[in-house]
C-alpha cells in the first residue's frame, strides 16, 4: 500500500487517526439490549430455518475474499480533493456502522453462550463478518493517510438501549438496506468502470452477500416471534422502523451527494431505488410495508431532507445560540409534522402479499 497524505482540514485525535464525527441522529448508533429477553426467545417455529442458516455461516463463504491484493499497491494522489473528502466520509460512516454491528453481535454471543447455543453461535459468526468488514474499510481509509481508532470508539461512543424487538426490526433493515446500497453501487460500477476510483468497490458483490445472509437470519427472528407480525402493535412498530430507516437514509444520501456524484450516480434516484427495493424485500419479514408509491411519500421525505439541510445551515451560522434555537423550531416542527403524516399513510398488508395462511 502507498498511502496518500492526509486530507487537509480533517480533525485528528493524533497523527493519522481521525477524530470521530459528532454524534447526531444520522450517525451510526451503537446499541445494547435486554440480553436475558433475547436468551428466552422461543425460536421453535423457525428452528429448522435458523439451523440451516447456521450451517451457511459456519461455511464462511467469504473467508478468503477480503484480502488486499496488488490493486491496492498504488498512490491515490490523483483523486481530487472533493472526491477524497467525500470518500473518507463514506468510509468512516461505513466502518462505524460495521463496527457497531460487531460490538452488538459479539456481546450477544457472549451473553447467550450456554443459554441459547444456536443464537450464541449465530451471533459469533455475524460478529466475525462485521469485524472483517470494518477492518477492511479502515485499511481503505489508511490509503488516504487517515484511519479510525476502533478501540477509542468502543469506549467513547454512546450506547442506545433498544428492546429486543426493536433491535431485531432495526438490524434487519440495516442489513437489507445495506445489501441494496452495495449491490446497486456494484452493478452501476460494473457498467461504468471509469468511475471506480478505488478497488474497494470491487469487493461490494461478496460484501453485500454477507449483509443479505445476516438479513435473512433476522427475517427468521422476526417470523419466530408471532407478536412482532401478528398483532396491531407489531404492525405499528414495523411501520415506525421502516419509516425511520427510510427517512434517515434519504437525509444521509442527500448530505453526501458529492460522494455519489464522484461515482456517476444520481443521489436522488439511487436513494429512491434503495428504498423501493428494501421496502419490497421487507414484505418477506414484516407484517406491513410502506406505500412508497403514494404521491405524498417521497414529496414529504424530501421536504424533511430540505429542512434538515436548513437546520445544518442554521447550526453552522454565526448567529447567537438563542437565535439559532428560534430558527430551528419551525424546521424541527416541520420535519416532525411530515414524519407523522408519512406514518399515517395507509400501509400495504405484507401478509396478504406473502399469501400467509395463519
């Protein structure tokens, strides 16, 4: 590897180590949960399915895939400053997200050992995959003279407690939306190799297969818990999880249009495609999915994004704190109002789509 000099203007903890970005609603979160409740989950209805997937995880199809080869033996000085900065931002977010998954799965495996052997081993293998991904991304960051101190993140990041049901919904969506992000990007760059400015993108195909397998495991976990898909409150939580992830995805993509432009991707069309595909895929697990083709859906989602950009502009202005606070109120209220209106849109009955016989 021939490392490029660090990007000017990047805050460092120490030379070559990037200071983590400020935690916001859009930065990847670190989770913890009720481990006793997870250990007591009744998996009997999906036992056969989970055991089959555990065999796949033991096989570890990608154990020889994430190896840096001669493609990486070059300098990256030819990558322009805007693209470089956008790529580092993408790498940091991706690395943090993968590392967050590693920490959660590792802790689940440790706490479930001896209590739920099937899940303990399953989470052990998923932690292996996430650690592999995070390490590979961090090495790609080092190509640009900067990297993350993952042990520092472990100690300093805030851990958010979610009940097991919400963890299952959220991780399922994280894995499936990750699959669609990676595979859509990979297919685009296959058609337009002139935009593939770093070899990391060549690994996205196998990478997203790990994401897909993890998502399938969480599909089985959702379906094993009847109250998560056969009750009115399960349907409400599924809608909330879908909408939260989709709005967050849009806000994140719209904040990072420079990155998608560098790949020759229209950020808005990419965002819509990822949301549509993830929504359709979610019909295999969730009791309801969102009507993303409703004329109000993307209109209101992008209005949330526009207001989010204005919030950032207010925060970065030189106005006094109290003035910033007053300027933010109508923007936050507008986002909350649009989110509520989106939540109240009539969902699509996924159980009917699945042809489920109860």
